[in-house]
């Protein structure tokens, strides 16, 4: 697990024992110190720790004094105190000074690992809350992992940081959002930012898996397990061991298969078709859906216990219409994808049309629109005639002043919406300035934007 852990105890043998227990449980970045004063020096030099296990009884500086130093220097470090004295007074004092937990020697490896994992989860949740509170967008520790997702929208940039925090552990993640918002792209970024990045990322369309096909594809089968099984085959679980399994369209998974997936999530166990032997697997699950799972649970169409297992971390991706400032960036990216370094001109009228369209298909739809328009332009500037008819009809015949059929004349409401959104986006979503230029009250503008589903 990607986590910096500090262990402080003046007994070297005990330090070695704790370190071995952490390493065998999957933790790697472990720093041990037998002198608490050395820890103070590390803190002063800016060395950061996510978790600190601190013995209370030490010469020179006791553990409670060191706890105060750690919390003063790094208030987000979760501290677990260790002592041979099982005294309520001592435990209360530690908790009052900011400790997360209190372990009494001798304790089992399982008890220690459980405490450390709970502390990591608490820290992750508090860090996510911090991201939401901060006015400025926090920097990413691994920006390369999120580079394929193009955005300058503040909400999306905050989502990147939250996703990076989730990537640090193995908690299942549920990504929600409309079709075409980039849920799989975000799942790939989380995988790339995790310690599983060198292992497989396997995307699965759950809508395509029926009952018998689910077992064969998910769990695999032995040779001769059924008619046509002429060789042994690993399923998605085995082939993705130590990696990330992306379950797309999880809301479409048949209800009778929910229990089978739940067992994998709970126990990391499965049975290959053709055997009776239970097998273990270590996979990180990321699921995605464009459906309202709360409504499905209310109708008994989706198991609540499966939902709670899947949504250990939850991320919602906003639609493209709520991040319109990203459209020019996305268009440039798509043109480079289709034409390389070839220069492609886009008429101003085309950009105006693309900036006021609602994009029910979101980024995926915009990509298809640009691909079609660039193809039709044949090396010439992309003009309004290269756009799909349903986008053209908002403006065709309007600017020329010629009489048109009723079907292509925009309504007054459509013209008003187009003008308001153009001014609003031109001013980078500055409501006060947009209201002033439009000559309307700011409350009126807010009401209009709510009508257009713009937050």
C-alpha cells in the first residue's frame, strides 16, 4: 500500500518485529527510529508521514511529548500509541492530544494491521474533505497519471485530487456520471496513480455478461468443464491478479449475479468452473454506471450490500454542459488525434454553435462531431455545413435573414439561451460581470442558468 509509515520505539527488536509485520502485510514505505529526538529532526526537515506508531515509554522524550510534536508539525498524520500499561487515564490523555488509536503490548499482528488500515481510511476521508474545503485546487503528486484527461474546469481538477487520494489504497470505487463523461478514462488514471500500475487494467462491460457467460469469463474454467472447453482458461479475476478490474455499466448486471460478485468483493475468493477448489485473488475493483443505483435499490433491482461494497470511494463526473470551458481544449485534442500536426481551421460560427450545444452524449459525442466535421472539410476550414444537421438547425437561415421552414427557425427561448450562455462562457463563468453585460439582475441570471442545468 502507498503510505509513509513511521515506527518509533527504543527497543530495536520490537522495531524489527513491527517492521516485518507491516512489510508482510503489503506496506513498503516504513521508517523506523529508536530515538524520538531524531524524529523531531526529521519533522523539522519536512519529512512527511501518513501514519505514526509511537511507543509511549522512551528515554529522552516520551511518546506523548513526541505525539504533540508530530501533531503540531503534521496535523494530518494519524498517530497510533503503543504502551505496556493498560491504563484508561493514559489512553484518554493520548486521545485528547490527537492520537487515533491506542495499542497495549503484547498485541497481535492482526490487531496492529487492523488499526493501521483504519487510520489510513480515516486519513483518506479527511484529506478528501480538505480538497472540498480548499479554495485553491490542490496539486497532484502524480500529474502524469491524469494527463490523458483534458480539463481546466475547477470541479474536474478537484476530482483528480480526490481520485488520487482514493488511488493510494485498495478500497473499491464507484464512478457515476452520464454516458460519455469519461468514466473509464478516470478509472485508468486511478489505476496509473496506484501501486498496481505495473499490473493489468482489465475493463469489462457488465451488460454483456449473462449467467453462464459470467462464470466462464469472470472465473475461468478447466479443460473439459463443459462442451467446447478444449483447454483451461483463466478468467478476468486470475488474469488481473494484483491489478485493477474495471466493471463498466455495473447497473446492468443481472440481479442473479450480484451475489457472485459480492463474494469476490468480500472475500477475494472464487471457484473456477470444473473444480471445487476455492481460489484467492488480489484485485482492486472500480465500477461505473450512468444509472441511478439509489432508485434501483428502492425498486429491489440492485442489492444494497453490493452497492455498499462497491462505493467505498464514490466519484461523480459532471456532464460536459457543466464544464463548457473545456470544449476548446477537447476540440484541439481531437483534431491532433485525427490530423496530427496538420493545421485545421474552424470557422467562428462553428465554435459558436459548439459552445451552445447541450451534448447529451457528452465528450464522446463531441469527439464524434469533430471527427465527422474534419473528415467532411477535406482539408478546408470547418464551416457550419460540416456539423450534424441537429446542431446546424439552430442557426441555419437565421443569420442570413432568409425565410426558412418552421423546423429550422430557432425559438426565442433558444436564441435567449444561446446568447446568455455565450456571454457567460466568454467571461469564464463570472456571474456578476455576465449579468451586468446582459443587463439583467444576477438572481435572474442564476435562475436562467439553473434552467439550463448550469451550476
